[in-house]
C-alpha cells in the first residue's frame, strides 16, 4: 500500500478519536471511545481501614479493555504486509509528541501499539515526545497503561516489565501507581510460576537426571527435562506450546524406556528389539522380561496415550494437563531407572 494512502486511512480513525475525546474527555473522566477511564483500580480505590489497597483485578483478562477505533486500527494493521506494518508502527510512534494534532489522544495510539507488541518503544516515545505537554497527552498514556496492567497483568512478561521500569526511572509525572502495579504484576508472575512447583516431584526429577547420568551418561534426557521445565517457566500454554511440551514428555518416556529395554536386550544377547523398533515394542519387551509388572505396563501405556493426546480436555487448562503428565512421567521413569542395573 502506498504510504500516503496508509497514513490517510490511519488519520481517518485518529480524527474520529479526536472527536470522541472532545465529547468524552478527561474533564468528564472519560477517554474518548475507550470503555475505561483513568480510575484504574478495583472498587474505585475504596478500602476498609487497615486493609491493603487492591491495585490489580482478581483475574488477568485481556478481553476487558476495548475501543472500536482501536479495533479498527488493529484490524487494519493485521491486513498489511510486513513493510506496511513497519510503516504503520512508525507513523503511530511519530504522533506521540507534543506538536502532533493527535497529542491529546496519545492514549489510543499507545493502546494500539501495546496491542501489536510495541509497548516499550511506545512508552519510550511517549515519555520523550509527550512529557510536559499541555493537553494531558502523556498523563493519559500513563493512565491507560496503568489500567492495562490492572486488567491484563499476566499478558506482559517479566522481562518487559523490567524494561518498562527502566523507561520510567526518574520520571516525575504522576503515574497512577504504575510502579506499584508492576511490582505486583511481577509477584503474580512469580506466584503463577510456583504453582507448578512440587518439591517432592522436583526431588524425583533430579534423581532421574542423576541416575540417568550414572547408568547411561548421554545428554539427551537431561536436555529434554530442561526443555520441559523451561516450558513451564515461560508463562501460559498456547495450543502450540502445549503440543510441543507434551510431545517432549512423550519422547522422554519413550527414550528412557527404550534405553533400558535395549540395555536389557544387550545383556541377554537378544535381537528381539533394535533402535528402530516401534515404541510399543519397547514397552512390551520390558514387560516380557519382567523389568516391569502388568500394572506398571498398563500405567506406562496410559501415560504414553495421555502424552499423545492433543484433543479436547476442557476440564483443565493446557498448563494443568501438561503438568499432570509431566509429574507422573517423572515418577514412573524414576521407578524404572531405580530398578534397572547396568
């Protein structure tokens, strides 16, 4: 798309937002077409005496904050090719400045840039270009960002929060409790990450790594376990991430069963299985050679089936489902490794 045409289309939406802000602006407590105001804390900030003020809402939800004009711009952005998207971002960033005709609606420009993944650059430019303005442009940006964090605190990763803190260092503008909210958001991230921590399971995971190193010494299993654990440190599970994680868990289960089965076969000079045997042949071989009993064989096959299932499991989240399979897998492979003698 011709850059003039692109700018013209963006301006159509921004001009409408200017009109919206004129009718529903800061003086009325509004922010144009946005469905939120500068009042960005739960319960309108009211707390009982002695109660710690609540700055974040109970649930992080990216569907609450909206604006029809922002939605239009985001849809337009999604329709562009890579060059057009670059020009779109640059054009919006250049209007986060005092002498822009759109300075007063910097909040909407910032919100759109946040939605398309340009939070830190947008905040840098807003501070550099809007700070000290006379139309509350920078203040409105900070106010909207404060509401975003209150409502969507888990949607921004910890590294980005750290970058945001650096951008805001030394800023004297009133910031609507942004620093305190960011600290609470980081705490929420930490709490969520620790939801998956089970000290007993982690101890058994470490025993798996230790026994594997003593009995087989290859790096594949420790590396797989590291990748699985990294999945749980990286936040929420998309469907793609879920599939990759349980795929790794399945490979871990098969790799340990396979190595034990091949080790047993080698000790018996038995050619019944090879490196290229099907997964279920390794499981059956372990059962036939009394390495595992019938109950353990059924458990092994069940875990394999569960870790191959990428279908619907609506009763639990992707993260919970993957955590359950991970923990069971660690326990069963530890049992097998503990029993196996080289």
